[in-house]
């Protein structure tokens, strides 16, 4: 299962809030909801988040064996 817990750790490490992502970077609330509930997102979206956060893919997603 894909898990987005690293995304929130990266946000905290970069001193960013979800509010700032929405207001400054135009990240949608629905995307943040998808991340919160570990729902699928596209690789394009992962790429965009990596650019915004200046991080690697593993700083946003991780695979957890069920």
C-alpha cells in the first residue's frame, strides 16, 4: 500500500503548512484530502509536490507491504 506519511514529515521539516500550500502554491484541498486518506495520486502530482517542496519522491511517498 502506498502511504503518504513522509509528505507530512517533509512539510513539517520545511516549516510549511497545508494552508500555505493552498494559498501560495495553489495546491487543491481535494489533493490534500487524497494524501490524508492515502488515496491514489498521479506521478505528475508527485513530481509537482517534489518541485514545490524541493525534495525527493521518498520524502512524499513510501510503500508499506500489507
